[in-house]
């Protein structure tokens, strides 16, 4: 037990030091290259209408996420929306998308949803997202889009490898009855998750889940398009395809290990894209990146805190009633 605790502490300090070094490097660059007054001036130029619009679209994305979870878990919509808010909020705070892991145990504790069933639903969610991202990326890649560069092509190749591995997993471990499936059936936890996956992936359900996933990513791209097209309208024309590729590149920021919710990396990706492809002034690019990330993260964190606080109200009321009876 002591050995595991020491190992955990070692990883914790390694992650902490790594993040401190990255943030220190970004802060040093920021102080040397960006004037605070100019940055604040550019932040104040962000249109309020764009903030309101992406707030509404962000809420719409959460609605679609919840609807997809309803189809997978067969639970009521209110419960699904709460779980989505908790997961998305924590994903903007924790690295490695640990919000997805946390909501699984939260659902088990508060709503008695079996862990294996929720794990299976999460796997299907991520697989659908992978398929949609890969399809969009390859469409623009083979279309010879001008906003592509080497780093994005590498990212798409990684997605393609992940898709092939996932397809192999699906064919041999879920649909197949070979030696791999027989061996997995001897592992109770894995076998239970695979059984849940096979139950969820019925023909009728697959099509609806893919359609909802398409609506999720279309709404997500609309968030990028609305914000940057409105705020860059007087300088450069932001096409829908440019917004789509920007959405693809920033998705990579949330996949980088040990980065706290992509902080710094997310802004750096937007900054690089705006400077390199759209020729936006450096300070304005930083301002737009900061405001955009805040407007994506803060509402979802606020929703998460609201759900957690709301779930605490019944407990508070029951304690208050008991104390009133005693008095």
C-alpha cells in the first residue's frame, strides 16, 4: 500500500511540475510579446452578440449530448442532462478527460446506474466522435484544403489508426466468437462491458446515435464559425470550412497528456491558426483565443456547479426538517 501511495505521489508531483513549467514558459512568452493594455483593448472589442450566440449554441450541444446519452442508457432526460453537465464541466478542469470517468462513479452513487453499462455508453460516445472527426478531417484532406498543414495531417493519421484499432476491437471482441472473445469472457468486468456494448449497438439505435453525433459536431463547428466570423468580419472572411478545421485542430489540445484541460495549448492552437492562416494581428489573436476558451469553459463549469448544488438541496432540506422536529 505504501509503495502504491509513493508511486501515486511521484506521478502527482511529475504532473504538477510539468504543468508549472509549461505555464511558466507560456507566461514568460506572454509577458515578453504581448502588451497588457493592447490586449485588454482587443478583448473589449469582442462583440457581445458573439458571446450570447456561442452561449446558446454551447447549451444546444449539451442538449444533444444528453439526448444521445438517453438513447444509450435508456434513462430520463433530466438525469442524462445532469450527468452531461458534470462530465463536461470536469473535463474543462481536469486533464485526460477525467470528467468522463468521474461522472461514471457519480451516476453509480446517485442514480444507481451500473458502472459497466455507463462505461459501455462512454465507449460508444467516444467512438461516434472519433468516426465523425475522422470523416470530416479526411473530407477536407482529400479536398486539398488550403488551411491544412503537417501537424493536422499527423493528427488525422493518429485518428485513422485509432479508428482501425477500434474497428478490430468491434469485429473480433464484440461481434466475433474467436479465441480473443472466449478469453475475454473469462474476465468478469471486461465480459460485462462487452455484453453491454452488444446490447446497445442494435441496428435501429446505431443510426439514431450517429445522427445525434453529427448534430453535436455540426453545432460545435457553428460555435467556432459564429464567434470568429463575427469578430473578424471587418478584417478577414472566415469560411465555414476554415471554422471546421479550426475545430479539428483545437480538439487535439484536449487530447495532450498531463495538460490541465488543454489550458495554454488550446489558446496556442487558436493563436497559431489565426496568425498563420488568417493573418490576424498577434495581440488580437491572443485576445480572441482567451475569450473564446473562457466562453466555452466557464458556462459548462457553472452548469456543473449548479447541478452539484441542486443535488445537495434535498439532503440539506431533510437535515433541516429533522432538526426542526427535534427542536
